[in-house]
């Protein structure tokens, strides 16, 4: 599908996020010999991702990044740590740009008017998709060690494939009254504003 897309639409520039889609895009573009400028971008420390803990996957990751990332028009990491990780995995690849995720501008009068369930309570906030790479189980287990020693609750904003697993983990540690899986929120500003820590 990706090769067909490039062949049919012949985009001038294509921004591709997340390995292994990044290497597939570079490979497809090179195979077609098109002039599309492929920019690859990574958003996490790939070497520490759960998928990279399997030896065969890690070897494929290293090999594919080493061989194909140099053929991308540009390489981007969302933090210095991510950029360095890409370089390390790719055998010392150079010219990796670090471009941080943007900070959204918003109108306080509009974004901060909507109340939420914990407006008058103290809480610690975590935001992100409920997937393995975010490692919420470790956060919940760590919180369980201090839950009875502090007044704060733990709020997790986001949704995803691990929701049921996290609910079971919360129940296992008897944290139903201390941890809130608040679901996806497209405007989380009010949660950030009232959080003691995030």
C-alpha cells in the first residue's frame, strides 16, 4: 500500500513517524526511484521499547536503521535522548535533528471553564495512550507503595489496548479509590492546571 501510494501520488515530501514504518518508507521510495523527500521521525527510545527486547527484533532494528536511515532526506528525534538513541542504533548515524513536540497555545477563558471530577482534590497526572511502551503498570505499582502515605490520587488520561489490564492491576493493589482511569480527553488543559504534579 505504501509503495502504491508513493507511485500514484508522488508527494514532494513525506513525513513518516515510528519505526518500522520509517524504514519501509525509505525502502519503498528507493525501490521506486522517486524524488519524494522522506523525512523519518521517532518519538521514543527505540532501544528500550518492549518490542526491542527480543533479540531478533533488536538485530533487525539495528540493521534496518543502519542501512536505510542514511537514505532518508532527514532524520528527526523529538528529544536529544531519542536522537542519540537513533544514532547509537544506527552505528553512529550523524545529522539527526532534534525537534521538540510543540506547546499548544490556548485561550484560558475558554479552556479552563470546564470542571472535572477532581477539581477540589489533589492529584498526580499522567497523560498518554494506554499501551505497553508507556509502561503504566510500573507507575501504578510505584504509586501503590505511597498511596496510603499521601493525600493525592493518581489520574491517568488516555485510552488504549491496556485499559482492562490496568483496571485489573488497580484492583489487585486495592487502588480503586486512589487511581482514576479518566479516559481520552481532547482538551486536557484543566487537568494540567489543577494537578499537583504531572
